C-alpha cells in the first residue's frame, strides 16, 4: 500500500517535475519535500489542500489511494 509521500512522488514524476519545481509550486523547501516523499514528515492539511488543488487529485486519493 502506498503512503501519502509515495503518492505525492508519483504525481510529481507523472507531471515530469523535479523536487525543486514542485517545492516551488507548493512554497516549501526541497529538503522538506524530500522528507515528505520519504515519509519522514507528514504534510500539514493546508499543504495537502494546495497539492490537491494544483494537481487535481482528491484528498481521499492522497490519503488512501482510493477514489
């Protein structure tokens, strides 16, 4: 089962973005994004909402992988 960090990484790679590009879109540092993708940090709700808005994914999918 994928984690939030793994799904964020999947969306980033699907959109052919580097960590630097995605971190700029989300307004966070590259190192913070790296920690999210490696599941060392849990993204806060406002960041999740921004990510979902920017990439047209649902919060449910981001949290569970389901529709």
